C-alpha cells in the first residue's frame, strides 16, 4: 500500500521527530527540504550547483528549484511505496506546482500539527546545541551539567534564530503562508488536524491513529 504523507506545522511543532517515527513505522523515506538541498549541493548535481549559487548570495532558493528537487527525489525507487514530506510544500503555490509536475503528488494524508504559540516559543527558545549537533532543551531535555554537552563536553549555545524575537517573526510568516495551504489540502479531502502538544510519544500515537484511518 502506498503511503504519502505531508506534515504541516509551525517551527518547533516536532515535524522532524514525527517524520522520522512515521518513516520507520511505514518503511518509507523521510524527505526534509533542508536535507534534500544539502544532498543536491554535496552531490554536485545541476540543481545543487544552481541552488548553491543562490544560497551563497544570501538569497532563498526559489520555489521552482525546490519543486524540481522534490520531483527528482520522489521519483527514486525507494519512494515508490510512499514518502513523508517534512517542510515541503511550504505554501500553496509550491503545492500546486508540485502537483502539476509530479503524478501522485497529492498526499494520502496531510497532517496539520497544531501547537499553541506559547508552547512553540517555549520549545524553540529553550533549545541548546553543541558544535557537533547534539541538541538539548533547558526544561524537557537538559544536559547533566548546565551549558555543557553530555557527549563531548563542548559548550552549548543558543542558535541565532532561536531567540524569542526571531521565533515570533518566523511564526508571523508561518501564519501568513499556512492558511491557504491548509485550505488547499482540506478541499482535496486529505487534511487531518493533529494535536501536537505534549510529549513526542503521545503525538506519535495520535498521528498513527489519524494516518491509519
């Protein structure tokens, strides 16, 4: 059975965590926009070279390149039985362009992960990372020693885009973009609203119930 799932939700909703869990459950690839871009750049593909040139100039990669990358990635053999899309489509124009270019682009389920604004801000602003990529949270997943990574003893820092001011701005942009996309998937009959508050395991359980319906 083909299982195609799109995850929608604000920054800090837990899309990456849930995508990895569902990918393991269903045996399909987890395709994240950022990972897809980095892979194309690392492989030196034509799309990757075009994207790198734009990123190096400080600009956002345009929709047409992101859609091309998604079409190429989901055309591979490992995605024949389905996929979990995380961070794509970002807005309704991307979704429509994707559907025009790729047969089967309409998902079986679009999971709309809903979290209170205050909870999103708490999750993101409490995040701390070490230079080697280990991630902690000052409340829900603190290191054994405050400010120090358990794995390698390196100093933990807060990312520049994890401050309250930046997070608030990102949420404003998200709200502007997500409404038309939610309406689009709702009109296609594939939208499911998911309560993404609370522990990741509880969210995972609720997501499995929605996906299995």
